[in-house]
């Protein structure tokens, strides 16, 4: 078991990708703690986790947008399971769906509060409880695709912020022996997809709505892909890699060699597109 007796926390771990990650970590012997806002969903997830093996696990209610809630959660995790080796920030929402001008800004702001601010707050609240002697790992979720995501400006903006947060905190925390990276999970069929379809083609946009229906019918990308990448990030194979956003579907991370050189390079980061001569002016 690659994670035997290591404490791994998954925010948003009661369903979807987060739950898949929690299950994969527990199979590897990790002492898993999950949190979410719904006590009912947490109870179901905990029962499923306990069927995997007898390794202890926790399922605690936590609001990732609340300082007090997050601080209590991580303090309780360390008290019950021990210092934290790995933290995966999987809590997320779409937020406002539809034209930016026509949607409630309060609803738009919700995606920023949960996806971006909630992730940053998780890192801040977890840090005092990390096992710094073990080169702990922090894993975020970026996603959102590349380029404009029309009618999903709140989601796209919040996830775009995660890209830069990954680069910046990745470099900053690496000096303390903490390795932070993120995941682009691909088009996974989760509750978010159901919310998208419920919003309807008028808000989503006809083409994207039809594409999402096809994704629903075809099964989408397996959440196991993200769980597999998480296990890589948590393993000794990735020790020294930081500040990168990797695709769970496309990037050949198992073949990576010189992680120090890769971490200091601009590969798998957000940059302006330039030509081979570094020219940004149209010719």
C-alpha cells in the first residue's frame, strides 16, 4: 500500500470526483478524511469508504467558504488521525450559468467564493496541520478547458484563478518542502453536469448543451483518471514537482524524468501564445 498510515484529506469528498479520489487513497492504505456541506451525503460516502477496508476514516461537515469551519475541520483531522500528508481540494460548483449580463452577480460570485477563495482558504487553514517532515502534497482542481467558456464566466474565471494560484503557491511552498500542483480532470459526468443540463439550452448555449447531452449519454471521462493522477502526485515518483496543471487524460506524467528542471520551466503553465521567435505582434 503506497499511502499506508498517511493522512489524506479530500474537500468535496462526498460525491463525484472527490469521492472517487477518497476511495482510491483508502485502497492504498491512507487514513482518509472527507468534508462537504451535506451531512447526508457524507454519511453515505463514509459508509462506502468503510466497506473498502478497516483503515480509519473521517467524514465531517465543513463549509469551504468559512474560515472558522475550515480551521475547525483541519484541527479535528489532526486530532483524530494525525498530521496531514496530502490535501486534495475537490469542492467546486458551476455557479451562475448563462449570459454574464443577465445573471445575478450574487450567484456569479458564488463560484469565486467556493472554487477560488474556498481553495485558497483550504490551503491556508491546512498548512499549520501539515506533516512538514514528509514533504506533504497539495492538489487543486483547475479544469474549465482552454479559451473562452461562453455562458460559464464565473466558473471559467474561478478555475483560471486556480491555474495562477497553482503556479504561485507551487513555487512559494516548494521552498518549504511542500509540493503543490493541480489537475484538469476532463469532461467527467458529475452532479455539475446534471446542473448544466437542468439549466437548459437557452442559458447554456445550444451547441454546448448538445455536446453535454452526448457526454452524458456516452459516459464522459472516468473520475478514476483524476484519482490515478492524484495517486501519482501523492507518490514518491512526483517528489519535487510543483506548480503544474496536468491533464488527467492527456499528459504523460508517468514518463516524467527531470522533475526539478520541469518545475522551473514554463511547461504545463498558463502563458501568452507567442511565435517561435517570441513575437507577439501579428505579421
